[in-house]
């Protein structure tokens, strides 16, 4: 089966690598050969994506293209970008279209309603959270109107994927829909004692030291400041490992922290598992709001599949359901007395395979309408 996977924003690394490129690579196992197309909506995105195109093809083992569109905020951008996409899509044979995100789905809906809406989160809640203190009333109204319009058109899809049960229920999508939350590739995320020892040696971490790890961007909803504050109350046996592409912003945030207890790294996707293996507890904090009730952070799957115990906030997507099965949740008052048990960690990593991309192949097979048996 031929598929066309479309997204907007170029090909930024990390999240797109793990959630799009690896996804398309794994879908070959159920008989789908995707062409991946991204619409760059500004010159910077376009140039970066063009320079990454060979890497994108290598990681995904798929054909790929980048096309130049216009900014989503501009009037009629959906129609203009739809015309640009229609010209590109006419070059390929395909039996299904997978559209990642609400804006992308809006664009595709202007070409066909035979597509899959991949709803990654509650954009309205994200907007209301991010711009709640903005005094630009007209600008806020326009942006909110654009988001609502994107969702309205996205709902014309004939199928949809939601990352959490809360998100699915909130949008009340009446056609075929699937809940596929945070997943990661088990070839990239797993627990290995020898890998743990190797990376801890590189980091100069002794056997009696523990590592609290923060992985991801330093965006407003990730509560990095609160994670740093929590770490500051841990005893001296703890170090704080920050894995992020936002090095400059992280350095500003870390100004004034005990730098001797901080390890700051920018890691490629293939390197992240080593650092997670070297760590002992993953941290994932979010505010209690609809934005996070609708979410499904990929870092949870990555933490869990590397066998980490996880300290996270309440009411994040369906994490409480995963906690019940994996039994890997910790609370902040557990940390200073934490006993490291690597055998238990191996068991946690095995249980967490329920969050692997490979474990969810049957759901994807049903989503894409694959009739043949998985080999």
C-alpha cells in the first residue's frame, strides 16, 4: 500500500525524527510505503529542511520532499498552501493520506476528505494557556478563530487518531477513531546495564550518586523552573541531567543553580537512551489544565521503556492508566531515600514495552485498513 504522510513546519529534529520518520519506517512492517512531505511555512524552515532531506530519507527509509508554503497566520494561507500541496501530491500514487496536526489536516481537507486527522493535542487549550495574559485582544481573537477553523475542517476527515482519551472525548469525533498515545521505538529505547555503566563512566558518576533526568524542550508548559526547584531540595547525592536542544535557554534558566550538580547535554535521538540508562529517575511536570489532560508526552514512553522510575504530575493524559500496569511512578518525598534496584529496573522496562511502536502495530494496521497478516 502506498501512503502520503504530510506535515507542516519542515523537518525539525528530535520530535519529528521519533514521531514521524521512525513511524513511517516501522509502518513498512505492516505493508505501507509512505512518501513524507513537509510544507515549510517560512524561508528558515525551508532551508533547514532542504539541508536535512537526505538525512530524513535515511532515517525513515522512505522517499521525502519539502515544499515552500506561506505562514499559517496569513489570511487564506490554508487555501494557498492547499494549492501548493495539491500540485505536489499529484506527482505520487497513494491510497491513503495521513495528515499530522490540525492545520495540516485543514489544508488536506481542501483537497479531499479521504484522509486521517492525526490530532496531537488540544491546540485551543494550548493557545488559551500561552496567551492568557496577552493584551492584544484583536490578535488573540484572530488566532483563536484560526485554530477553531482548523479543527472544524480537520473533523471532515474519514478517520482520526487522538493521543489521549480526554482529547478524543473533548472533540467528539463521530467517525472511526483511535487512541494511540505516547509511543517510542523499542529498538531505540530499552534498558541495558552495560550501557548504563558506560555512560555513567563517561559522565564521571560514581556508584553512590543518583541522577534525576529532564529530557525535552524548555517551552513554557514543560515547567522547567519547577523541575529545577524540586531538584534543589534533593540531597547532595543527586545530580540533575538536562537533555535539551535549547542549550542557550537552559543556561539562562540554570544561572544561579549549583552548577557542580548540573549536567547539561544536547543529544541526538540515537544518544538519548544512553543518557536515560545512566539516570535513575525521570521528571515530567505539567500544570493541571486541559492542555495537559489532553496530552501524551513522548518523553514518558522514552523514560518508561528505558526502565526509569518517573516523577510526574497528576492528570497528564492517560499516564495514570500506564502507571497502573508498569508501576513505575515515584513522588518527590521518595527520592532522598531511593534504593537503586537494577533487576527491578529491567522488569519495569519490559512492562513498558506496551508503549512501544512495535506493540501498537495492530492498531496501526486497523487504522490504515491493512488486510494482510503482519509478518
